[in-house]
C-alpha cells in the first residue's frame, strides 16, 4: 500500500492506511493454520514479514510502501505405494497391453 505522508508525522498507526494491524492478524492466522496442518513439520520456522519502505520525495514528505507476507513450512506429501505386480491396477489406468 502506498501513501504520501509528512515525514515528521509517520506513526505505526498511519502505515498501510491504518490497516497494518489487520494485515498482520491475517498473516498470523495463515501461519497458525500452517502450524496446525499435519502435513507440515511442526518444528519448522514460520515468519510474518513486515517491510516498510520509505521513499522521500523531499525533506518533508515521503512515499510509504508497506509489504506484509508470511513464510510457511512446506507441505510434505508421503509417496503412495503401488503394487507393480497388480495387473488389474494398470488395466484400470488404461494400459491395455497387459496380459
């Protein structure tokens, strides 16, 4: 989110149009769901990342850019075991040359 703001008046409440707390809460909820997901490693590190970029336009004003996101633990899917001797399985998958 972008905003031109007097530099002397920048506060945390002003960032992202006053929505920074809401955006943080949304990302924290995503992290909580990732922690609760049984397909992720419980001890993996997760992060909520807030970046505030200040681009001065002159001595008194700046463009404020806020970026917020999360870094989650990857989802691990266990490989399925397939019985390679099961000819019926392959016939069901469309392999017609099996005797």
